[in-house]
C-alpha cells in the first residue's frame, strides 16, 4: 500500500482546490432538465495541430468536428423528439429515443473527457497521487500500461477503454466499453478514456490500432487524469458497501 493514497483525506483534497474544497467542475450546478437547453460541442483545449506527430491536425479535425459533432447533434435531436413523444404519450417511441439519447450522450461525454485527457507531448509520466493509486491498484505503472494495452488491443470491434475510480473500494479499475455495451461498474467515475473506434485513428494509422495506442500514451495529460482523481477523493459516498482499503473512510 502506498502512503500517498492511504493517508489522503478530504482535507488534503481541500488544500489542492482551495477553501471551497471542490474544483470548478464539481462546483457547477446540476444540469437543468429544460428541453430548450442543448448539448454543446466544446472547443478543443489546444490547437488541432498541437498533438502532431502523434495525431495529425486532419485526424483531430475529422474526429472532433465530424464524429463528435454528429453525436452532439443526434443527442439534441433525441432530446427534442423525446419531448414531442412524451406529449403524445407514445411510450414505445420514448423507449427507443431514450436509447438513442443514451448512446449519443455517452459518446458526447466520452469525447469531451478525451479532449481534456490529451495534451501536446511532454514526456511526463504519472506522478504524485495518481502514481500512488496506479501502484496500489495495478502493482506498478508499467503493469497498468500492460493491462490497458492488452484490453485495448483485444477488443474485436470498436469502443473505448477507460480507467475509472471505484469510490467504494477506493481503487482504480479498467473498464472497456465494447461496441457501446459498457462492462462498467456502476457509479465508478471516469478518469481516463481512449477511443479505439477506427475513426479515431484510421486516417493516420490505418487498421494498426496498436500504433494508435502507442501514440495515445505519448499525448496523455497525466496532470488532467490526476486532477480528476483528486476531485473524486473529496466526493462523499453514500452507503459504501465495503470497508475502506486504504485506511481512509469515504468522505472523511
Ligand atoms: Fe470517437
């Protein structure tokens, strides 16, 4: 067990984020259910050519503007149609549209996390709290990378490979999302996501997913991943169903 995680408490997280104790992303109000509100395709946090040579400008533009943008459009369309179907009390259509919304909103969320997980290459490796959590959960950063790569390479169709924080066991877990069927532990929180649909890499790497995965590793912004982890360490968990592993009860 690594002390950096075993002794980390809510008060430590408060020190990282100031008096309010939460980063901006946690402090934002709940999204409104107002049907007039629309999901928005966010701007990339860096210039589209900034990830070269690992991701070409053309590949990023295609991925963000076309593929991610299409999911945002479809999610908004489903939202609008849901409102209309509910007014008609057409529950069969509502059921189908809820599925459409789930698929496209999930893709919107995953892509939005992806862009913030990436940054121009610096050669940096996981440090601090994230490094401690990786060591605790997987044995070492190298073992984590090996497992992550194996899961991502073995997926026969497209999907996502994600790393999430399990607030009950207080450990990191790797959760594949296979062809939109998530093998995820409910109520875990995504920290790192890798898109292994072909549209994410084929323009530059053809069918060589392993080359994309090697490139992905070079452009992960580990500080972003660590910030997401630290934010989760300060989240109060209702009704934990297991004893805390690292000597700090959830929310204490
Ligand atoms: Fe994608």
